[in-house]
C-alpha cells in the first residue's frame, strides 16, 4: 500500500456491503447518526488506497509509470543492478529495455546498447571486438591462427569524473560481456568550452 490519500473515495463503501438490517440501525437513538455509518468510513479511508493500487496494478509494473521507489524493486525483477548515479529517466529506460538487453547480451550491439543507456544520450559509445574464433576442417587437428577474443569499449562523455566513470562502465560491461572475454574500457571526458 502506498499510504493514505486525502479525500480518496472507496469505490466499494463498507456500509453499502452490510445487510440492510445493519444499515438501518433501529436500536440507536433516531435523533443521532447511527453507530455504523459513523464508524465504517474510517475503514473506507484506510482501504481506499488498497483498491487504488489494485485497480492500477498495471502501472506499477510498467517502468514508464511506476513510482520512483518502486522502480528499483522492479529493476530487481529484470536483473538490473541500479546505479545511484543514473537519473530516474535512465533507470526507467534501462528497466524498460532490460529484456531486449538480456536477449542481446554478449553481442557487440547488445554491449553497445547497454553502455549507451548507462552513459546517457549525450555520450558516444564504440565497441570493437577482435572477432577471434578458430576452427579446423579436420577433427582433432591443431587449430589454425589465433583464437584470442577481446572487446575494446571506448566511451566519450561530456562531463564527469573519469575514474568514477571507468568503474561504473566496467561494472556495466561485466554484466553484458561474456565472462571469458577480456575487456578494456576507455572513457574520455570531452572538454566543453563554457
């Protein structure tokens, strides 16, 4: 429950759910308001936010509409480690695109897209893969050439602390680059004239 919302009506007032005999409280003094009509609105105030959450549950699981504090919990559902340096808009985009990013994890395009989302729209991300692979036409033969694989990532951002940015982007890269592939992350902070 998100909490009490002032003047939020209960769509199903409890008094209307009672049997008619309890709605007409004949045993009370007719000059006073009967007990139940005075007592039950307090519960209506408490339960109205529950109905509101349930009626709008879809909005809670859609990153573009979820409340900011709920977004981090939603990120856990899609296996996204939220970075405190990300803006709320970046968090929403990353959580919304998580399924697509997981599907493409390990590919050059998936690595680039994940880092672009983490770096923000003003950043430039380039991913260069060695393309190393090895095979042989003969079973059991020595593999020709070099099978060394590596990924070099270059990110240019408009501003920020270079050392902190390198650590942040290395964490993102570690999540999307295959574990056996050596990765080099280079961050350049563009000097903008003020």
